[in-house]
C-alpha cells in the first residue's frame, strides 16, 4: 500500500530521470522516444496481478461517476491509463484497464452537459485494484443512486482502495468512508468541507493524498499527477514517464495552482468573498485579472471588495494581488533557473524593469541580488 501521507512532489525523481534520458537520446525523434518509453523497464519490475483474477492488466480501475461530474477529471484519469496501457499511441487496455460502473442502461451527465454511458454494473466480484469516485457539483451529490454507496461499502469491506476525485472526497465522506482519514480538498471547497465535515482532516497544499486505503485528489489537472503515480506504483517508472510525456506535464516543475499556493503560503480567509477573490488571484498569476472583473466574479462591486480587503488584509485588492505575484516571483527565483525576464512575464509583469522596481520596493533588493543571496545561504546551510 502506498505511504499514508501527502505527496506534494507527485512524480518520483526516477520518472524524471527516465524521461530526461529518453529525450536526450532521441532528440528530434518523437517516435523513437515513445518506443524507448514503451520498452520494458530494466530495473523496476511491474507488479503483476495474481493469476487467479479475471484480468491480466497490472492496474485496473473501476470508475463511479456522480451526477454533474467534471469531465476533465474523467478524461485525465482515462487518458493517463490509456497512454500507459499500450505501446505507441494505441489504446488497447492491456497493461491498464478502466471501466465506468453504475446502473446498467443509464448514462451520467457531466457538468458540461456531456452524457457518459455506464459500461458495467456494480459487480459483486469487484475485480479492480481501485474504485475511483469522481464527484459532481455539491448540490448534486445527494442525487446519486443509493446503490453507489452500498457498492462502495462493499468494496471497502474487501479492502479495495477508494479514490475520491474532485468532490468525490465529499461523496466518500457522506457515505461514512473517510472517518479517521485525511482528504485532499481543492482550496475553493475548503469552507464547504469544514462546514459539512468539521471533524474530518483535510489538506489543500498538494495534488493528492494517500491515507491507507483512501486516496483523494483535488481535481483539475491534479488527476494527471495522481494517475501517473498509480501507474508508477503498478506498472513501473517507464510507464509513468510515458504518461507524463504524452500528456505534456513537466516532471521537474509545475506552474499549477497547487505550486502557486505552495509559494504563497496556503493562506485562507474566513470572509467568503475575500476567499473567492484570493483564489481567483492565485489562479491568474501570469495573466492578472482586472479588479473589477474579480469583483463581478465574486458577486461584489469594486468598492465593496476594496473595503473587505482593507478590513481583512490592510491592503487594497490591487496591492494584495501585486504582492502575491511578487511573492510567487521570489519563490521562482530559488526553485527554478529561469531568467529574471521570464519570471517577470510568468508573474504577470509586462516588462522586466517594471517587475524589478516593484520587487525592490517590497523586498529591499533587486531580484538578481536576492537570488544570489538565497543561493549563498542555501550553500552555507
């Protein structure tokens, strides 16, 4: 069973090494790169399923879709498994398999309106390595078939690991299956989680959490990170490296919302509109939104939002937003080797001089000097 802790570094260094080595030896030849990633791993043997089971796949996932589920979560999970399951860009379910479970003859509608048909009924054999629950809009969670909860309890009684994806953690908690476990909750839903399950632990500073036979994922593109980790555990690092390459995820660094929250300190706020505004700012570091736009998105006016920020943070929304971008820039100075001008653009500044001036005003020194100072401090430590 995977370790029972959060994994903010989702992909092992081994995956990155495999991908880097393959890329270096096959520069300009994508076909050769994929062939290399498809080759059997040399050092890490795949974990085979017992011969008595019905499927020869090394990783088999049964998927339960809650009404109004996010299509991206389903696509990220299935596509990650698909790339790992076969050679090249074929899609045969050989080394990995995935099945939509539910009530036969029914379809489940995603939040975008696309309907996904159920492929198999809720089997008593439960021949899966994991049961993945992809939650839907919070208001729609109670509308799922009661058979889903019954099946999940049955699967848990067999020791099957359950995965809560996006609000799937809410569905598992409502079914009483998260007691004593920690859930990975998207920052946008933290207040919803605290209100619904005040006694249950949660994390917001990672892409996913392994806690015994419960796994949870924040949703969004974090599902690609989790899928690659599951593939690594069951099929080996070469399979996981192929997932990362095919789905164009950078194994060394990420500018995802989780990475930004790591840089910005995982701050939260009790005021609902302030919290929503901060999340929007954190999600839009590289291309800043106008404050008036943020106000409209949180159902407020610019003046009302400014009063809230001044009362809660003692800064205006514009100042808070700029300081958050500069704080993220400071983190990038030490966590990446990117040039100063690139960091400026990544943090939403139109030119380097504008960025350097504001950075020096906030931190008392220009970014180049701070990078050298922080690097020197790290070496001395």
